[in-house]
């Protein structure tokens, strides 16, 4: 699986949002001004979500925001890319929420297929 870390959606110096619903403090991340800073924030995300050692790879969008601009991925979008490198699913928010059941099912099917082929 692959995650692309894009521009910080809720940087404390731009659009701070409190995460008390997760029993945590508000976001303390400031808008990165270099690729090194953006990469460090992505690394914090990897640690926070306990992704290290999993089958999830994380890429970081460049400071030109090419991925974000090309795929209109802000504030949040989920894209499902098949092993054949085809964009097969796009989950976008509707009425400020996601309906993820079909996306989750597709993702699990992809994982099962990859595991069955010895590739994860």
C-alpha cells in the first residue's frame, strides 16, 4: 500500500483544528517550507500511525505540490491504484463525510490478491 503525504491540511499557522475527538491536542505542525521539513512531518505521521514495519510505503509530495495539484487531493482524497497501475477507485468527501465501505472492500480484495501472489 502507498500513502502520498501532501501539504499539511491543518497546519497550526494556517488552519488549526483541534483533535480532541481523538483525545489529543490541537495540531502543532507548522506549514513546512522545505522538502526536508515536509518529510519530517511525514515521518511523524508514520510514527504516530504506527506504520513502520507494515506493508505501507509513504511518499512525500514535492514543494511544488505536483501530486496535490494533479489529483486535487486536498483536503482529502483516497485513490485506489491497481497492481496494473490503473486508477480504479476515487473516494471523495460528500456532505463533509466519506462513504468508505466500497473503497475498503476493494482495498481488501487488492490486498488478498497481492498476498496470494506473494507480493505485499
